[in-house]
């Protein structure tokens, strides 16, 4: 199956550069009022701050924001955006996003209210809504004695975000368990895509950079295991991450993908950047592939830190660090 995409608007790897006049749209909004989408209970709100919806706790406002909870509301949201000629940005739990301090133009569509979990004991498959938290799926599968999702417990994203990012940890990843994902296209039609259609690679899928919205995903697990043992294993993974990674301050997890044969964190550590700080953003002491918001950091600080780490690693190792974090919005003002 061939997927069709919006042309990538990428200037630097991993950095989406949207073309809009910085701040202009925000000013245009000062009088904008919430809009109820025809035939639904769904409200589109103007000028909604996004920092609270990202794990970095940074980012300016969305021009418009909506959080639909069913397909008809999603379809109405896409239709509304198209009728107003607005771009659409999809948002899961925001745990892998760096959003510009200037915010995002167009409509930001959150999937966090798309929730539903169904275990099918005959097939050993679980179908989960895109907005369901991945850690909750890991705990509830273990609790039933269904083996497979223990690796996912420390990944603080939604199921939809995990499908798009091919999230993984402890030797497991979405690609190993996904049977199919249901997606909604901006024209209102739905498609069912298999793991093969999604062309999974390390932390990458064919859905990245598209605006095809994952509404639900089905995973193949193995029922019939001891729930106590699985819960214990899940707990161990959870504990391991809390002791080896800095979970005490806002971050996006690993900032960079590991280049082949190297760990990004190790490369950054070798160029002496552990603890290096710009504004209130810091390369973590505990794990150099994490950038922490130490309190009121700006997205611009984090962006500069990303560029600085890339430059230093490139200079010393002749290796390019590609951001895993999705960088959204206008960072031109940061001046790099
Ligand atoms: C402390 C911490 C630890 C982490 N550890 C790991 C780890 O071990 N392994 C790992 O892989 N990741 C890790 N991450 C990163 C992150 O949790 C994952 O990438 C996660 O899968 C992102 O899911 P999300 O719902 O937050 O997606 P978002 O960050 O909201 O979005 C990520 C991308 O997916 C798109 N998207 C989101 N939902 C949908 C949808 N329903 N349909 C279509 N597109 C969508 C967005 O547009 C965006 O391009 C960590 C993050 C943190 C903060």
C-alpha cells in the first residue's frame, strides 16, 4: 500500500519549519471565540496554551485547539480546518514534541480523549484507543497475564503516538506487536494499516510527517502467563528507568536517535556536555541524551541546546545526531 503525504517542510533534519508570520495569527485571534462544530458537542477553542500538553512543559499557544472523543468529531474537526484553510497538527500526550515559544498556527487536534480498550481472549489481541496511555496498557495486560507489553511501562505517551513513533524500550517496540492500526484521513475516510504498511524502522514509521490520524491500534499478545510474574517484570522495567533516567524534571525522553553503532548519550557525554545549560534547559547529568526543563525554560533554550550538542558531536566525531523529538513551529527567532 502506498501512503500519500504532505510534502515535508523540513529545513534541518527533524526540524519542521512551518511558513507563517510569527505571532501575527495570535494577534488576529484576540477576538476569536470558541466554535461548536456542527452536529457535535465538540468545541474548537482559540488561542490555547500548549505547554501544559507537552512533557517538556514549553511551547506557545495553538491558534485553534480541539480534543474530539469520537470519529464523527474527528471528521468534523478535519472538515472545519479544511473549510477555514487551516493546517492541522496532531497531538498525543506531547511526550516527544518540542513546540516553538511562538506556538502553532492552524488547528491542533489532540487525540487524548480517544479511549477504549478491548481484550479479545480468542485471538489474544488487544485493541486500544489512540488516546489511551501506553503505560496503562502495559500494566493492564500484565495484570491479566497477557505477555508482550512489559517494555512499554516507562514510555509516557499515548498508543497513537507510540504507533507513529515506533516507540520501544527494553528490547521491545511497537513494530514487534502491532497487528494493525486504524487511521482517519483528512478527507474523512478510514483505512486499516498493517505493521508492514507502516514501514517500521528504528523509532520511525511511514506515518511521521503525514496528517493521517491513528484512531486505534491492535496488538498481538500472549495470554495465559502468570499475572504476578508479568507484573513483577513490568515493575522491574519501571524501576530500572526511574533509577537510570532523569524522570524528576520535564523532558521528552531521548532527544536524539542513536546513530548506528553508537549511543547518542555517550557521544554527548564524551564532548563534555553533561550538565551544560542554556537558559533553564540543561543536558542531564544522569543521562546525556536527555534535556531537562529545570524551571521556566523556553523552547528556544532547548532548541539551542539541541543545535549545540549536534555541532559539538559533529565537530568531534563527524557524526550527525538526528533528533528523535519532533520539533514543531517557528524557531527562526532563535537565530541559529
Ligand atoms: C521521560 C520520558 C521517557 C521516554 N522514554 C521513551 C522510550 O523509552 N522509548 C521511546 O520510544 N520513547 C520514549 N519517550 C518519547 C515518547 O514518550 C514516545 O515517542 C511516545 O511514543 C510519544 O507519544 P505521544 O502520545 O506523547 O506523542 P506526541 O509526542 O504527542 O507526538 C509524537 C508524534 O506523533 C504524532 N501523533 C501523536 N498521536 C498521533 C495519532 N493518534 N495519530 C497520528 N499522529 C499522532 C504527532 O503529530 C507527533 O508527530 C519518552 C518520553 C519521556 C518524556
